[in-house]
């Protein structure tokens, strides 16, 4: 049986990013640090970046989205958030590259949804 991992990869005004899942598959909650740092910190806990089901973005402040565009583009990872947050990321000048339309997944605020085996 795989153990559930909940790991803070970064927390604070300089960036927020959390991992929830197992050593085989899981999700990021926010990506407010560089893609390179996220990869390094996931490697340190035995999680491959290529095994992410997606990235959940809570809101569009830079300390929550800094690395999301690069992760989505480079690793073809879906990015889940509300339409308003996706629009905010489009306007965020600190976010380069932007999340490509093919990687965007829209969710509704306060409505449950599934990402593979996760019920959110």
C-alpha cells in the first residue's frame, strides 16, 4: 500500500508550493517557486515531476504561480483553477511562459471535482 505524502516544498512570501500524493502519482497545490526548484525538491522526496496529475492553483499572486507556466509547458501538466484565476495568470507579468490553452482546466469555486483518484 502506498503512503500518502503531504509535503511543503515552499511556504511564505517568497513562494508557496505543496505536494500531495504518493511516491508514484500526485498533485501540486500552487507553484510559486521556480520549476527547477520544484523538480529538485520533489526529487528529494522521491517523486518524479513527470508523474504529476496536475497543478491546483489557489489564486494568481506571484508567490503562488511563479513556476506554473514553465511546468505546464515543459512537462505538459494540466493546470486546474477557476476561470477568474486563469485570467489573472494571463495578466501576471511575472509569469513567463503563460499557461497554454491546452493545459488549462477550469473548475468552479466551491464545487467538488475529480483528478484521477483524488476527489477535491
